[in-house]
C-alpha cells in the first residue's frame, strides 16, 4: 500500500537547503568536485556567498534542533569558514 504524501515541513526544507548550500560551498572552495560536472570548479566568491547563506539560514531553524544537531550545524559553519580563510589565502599568495 502506498504511503499518503505528507505536507511539506518548512523547517525540514530549510535544513535541506543548508545541507545543499554547504555542499556547494565545499565545491566552490575546490575541495570537492562539482556535483553536476564531476570537475573541480573553484570560485571563492561563490563559496563565500554559499557560506554566508548557510550562516544566515541557521538561526531560523537551530532552535528546533536537538542539542547534537545544533552542535553539528555550528561545527559545519565553523569548518566552512576556517576552510574559506585557508583557501582565500591561497588566492592572495
């Protein structure tokens, strides 16, 4: 028997968007291949925009997360920012 479709839960959608934007940030820092082309497509300005979007969306949902998921989300933003700083230095060198 097929399951009845459930209504969209916006909080879950925002978390999915955060995950997708974080994946794009890693890709644009050149740390992972592009999900569509399989190629490295480094774009540090694009990475910054994706990281900023993750950081902006996080406060909208973090109060609905359990402590472990909230900590993971904060760690994600911190790791993205630390890697961004390192990759930005490479462009300055």
